[in-house]
C-alpha cells in the first residue's frame, strides 16, 4: 500500500498517522531540528524576563503570521512582468493543494530550507543575543512542527476525537470545500476571529473558485 493510499484509508489510527507523517522530508527535518534547538537552549540556561517575553510574543504573533502568509503569499496569483506571467512556487504548490487536498505529497510547507533561514534570520535581527534568539527559534520551530502535524492530520482519514481537533478540522474543510476566502488558521482560529474571517458556515456562500483559487 502506498503512503497516499494509507493516508486516505478509513480507520487510520493516530499511531499510524504519526508513523506516516514521520516518513516525509519536512517531518524528518523539523522534528530533530526542533528537539536539538530546545535541548541547546535548555543546556545554556540563564533564563531571563527577555526569554519569557520572547516566548510570549512568538506565541501571540504566530497565528497572525500564519494568516498573513496564507492570504498574501499562498493565495497570491500569478503576476505579469514585461508581458510574461510569473508565480511564486509556494503559491503554485498551494493551489495544487486546493485542487487535490487529500494528496499528502503536496500539503507540506514548500521550500522548507529558505523558510528556516528566514525564521533564524528574523529572530536574530530582532533579538541580537544568543540565548533569547535560541528561545525564539525553538518556539518558532515548535509552532512550525505543530502546524505541519496538524495540517497533515486534518487532511488525513484520521477521525477526530477531541472537541478542539474536530473544530479545527471542520473549519479547515470549510476553507477547502466551502469558500477559500475564510477560515485561514490551522492550529488556532484566533487570527480568523480577530481579523473577521471566521463566519458561520451559513453566512458565506459556496465559492466557485474554492478549488482553483481563481486561476484556470
């Protein structure tokens, strides 16, 4: 049985889903990298208020960073320059994900190495000291791993058990099958609720471009 068949197979357990998740390159990169970063930061010790602030701020802004990237990068259509159309690879891959949401090979964060480089650079540019920078990177990596795992599980055949996961799965399915202009959050609906993209299902009409994102 292929990974895609197992991903879609009814009766998928959480254990099997986790084993399957660990077979993909992003998971193989993120999990050990996250663990190593956390271990390094713990080994350095000397936690200060700045570390606590870094942790709190990173947790607070993550839903909005996720929302902004989803809206302004992943849903960005082709642009014309000197008469030729150009499109970000991440946007193109995301549109393919909308067309085939149960294909596990195209649901992970695209271009992971430059994304990780940007994450490290942003933390260093803001914090400028090794310990709080590592705190920020470790927190960011943990959230990124949680994003990948949650997104993977939402699209799999795994049946939700907890009330929170049922809600996350339902709203993301609405994004994919009802209207692509709402319900952008993956690991939390906070950004959608604050930014006005978390309506009741009945308040939003079905979108004819939910699969194509308006690009034929």
